[in-house]
C-alpha cells in the first residue's frame, strides 16, 4: 500500500474520531479534507482547492433546489397538510383492525412527498397520529414503531433532501434519482402495511378496529388533500414528463406550498418568519456539508484510498452479490452509531467506486450503478434511523412524547425493521426494481 493511501486511512480515522466526539460532520470533513490535501500536495494547492470547492459548489445551480424543497416541507407542515392527510387516510381505513397505523403509513408517505425530511415527519406524526391512536386504544409499541419506520419514507420518497445531497456529492442526475425512488418507496408502503396486518392478526388487542366513516367524510377527506396531490403531481410528474428540470420543479412546488400556506394561515408573519429562518439554517448546514464533502472526496481521490480499497475487496474473491451484502451489513452496523448525513458523506466517496467497478458483473452500466447505489444507500440509512442504540427517529418520537420508554418504541420497530431488510435484499437481487422507471425516460 502506498504512503498516500495510508494518509487516506489515517485521515478517515481522524474523521471518525471528530464525528464521534461531536464535531459537526460538515466541519469535520472539511478539516480532514483540507489537512489531508495540505499533507499530500502542500499549503498552496490545499488553499486553492478550498476556494475552488467552496465557490463552485455555492455557485452551482443544482444547489438552488435545497432551500426551495426545505421551505416547501416547512410550509406544508406549518399549514397542517399532515393533519389533513391523516384524516383522509383514516376515513378510508380507520374501521379496519390496525387501520390507524395504516393511515399513519399512508400519511408519512404523502407528507414525505412534500417534506423530504425523516426527522420532520417523525416529529409531526408524533403530534398528529399518536394521540389519535392512543385515544382508540392502540398499543403504544405498535403505534410508535409505525411512526418511527413510516417517517423514514421522508428521506426516500421524492423530493428528498438526502437524495439531493447524494446527487450533489456524486454528480448523479437528480431527476433520475427521484424517479428511481418511486417504486422502492411504494414497496416500503406495501411492506409496512403487510407487516401491520401480520402483527394485528397475531395480537388483535394491539390495534382495535375503529368506527366506519361514511362516504361524505371520505369525500371531504379527498377534497382536503387535493393540494397535496396537486403538488406531488406538479413536482414529480413535471420532472418525469420532462416539463420541468428539478430546479424548476422545486420552484413550482415551493410557490404552490406558499399559496396553500396563505390559503390556510393568511399572512401569518410570525409563522412565515419562523419558516424562513429555519430554511436558512437548514440550507446553511447542508451547504457546509456539501463543501466539506467536496474537500474530503478530493482528498480521498488524491490519496488513492478508494482504488486501493476496491482492489483489496475484489482480491478477496467475493462474488459481486456477496460484496453488496457485505456493504449492506456495514450500513446497518454504522446506523447504530452515526446519523444519516454522516453515514452518507463518510461512506459514499469510498464505496461508490467499488460498486461502479463491479457494475458490469451485475449487468449495470456505471450510470445505472450510481443511480441504484443512491437508492440502496438511502434505504440502508432508513434502517439505521430506527436501529438501536442510536435510532435518531426513535429519539425524536421519545422527545416529543413525554413518558414513553425507548424499549417500547424499539419493540414496535422490530417487525418493520425485518421488512426493511427483506426489501433491501430484494433490491440487491433485482436491481431492475430501482432502474426500471429511470430507463423509461
């Protein structure tokens, strides 16, 4: 192994240490990337790379989607779209045993389509769905477990902030990633509902059936979610149909959500100010991560560590499928200790070249491999968001609901966690599940 590759290994170790002691991941990656480039190339090239990386990223038109989609999600949450979605879903399935949990899954999918954030979806649904499920006698474990896993749909179903971040880091077309996420996202909804059916069949007392809604209530619910449906069709349908670029779709979605906000809340200057300030803060955090990831990725490339790592793994003689299953196990393990953004920015610069190198043996082109790996990473991160002892979604639910025990939530998560692992295995065995829709563009 070359001295440069050893420098990359030491740098990766320092990065893990910094993240472990609580240094924000964007700052940690920037420091390690800059320091590594200084060691390998010298001070002047390191400063030049810092300036080029920062200016090119901040001037990139693709980053415009970040504040627009963030604002879209925040406005939707403030305007009560999640509550309307839950009421509409409950009107159709609330009378079935476990119907409120099914409605929660459907609401998480719909709200994720306009929010793009798992944590925001978890916090919102804890306030919207959990009190209703408790009122109808639902078991706390099943109720909170459903919210925890349903909220992970927020980072998969487009528009997803994590997919945007992956697209920026890897320079993969964002539109292709959004389209590729639709079928795996639909699979997640189906798998979760099947899991609910199985759990409530084995333990009927965990989720008693509620009263049946009449058709007037159902039609009223459909009318109320017209705004959400229209926004989703505008954003995703516009991208898929070639009417909008992702940036234009983000602008259309943000404007449409703002109109919905005005219709529901009027000129609520205090609420609007809060939304804009949170949008600015979240956007600044993402931009810092993008710059840090750019420096770290360039440092990794100069060190040659990704090439050395890929060659070492291939020399082990493992089949391509075994390599992918090993990567899956790695992500599930990392999810116990590292947050979602940290997992993506730390691992993608090293693992994506490996996946691209074995893509021909899997029947994929390098472009297809980048798209497939993006969805694979997001789903693996979803699993990490509900895996103990970290499970950030679980902590969000506990924090918004005083008196809940972490063990109670984790017990409810277990059946859904198993369903997620099965879904990820299917995507490994059948990449067409991810790549079929992008191939039609």
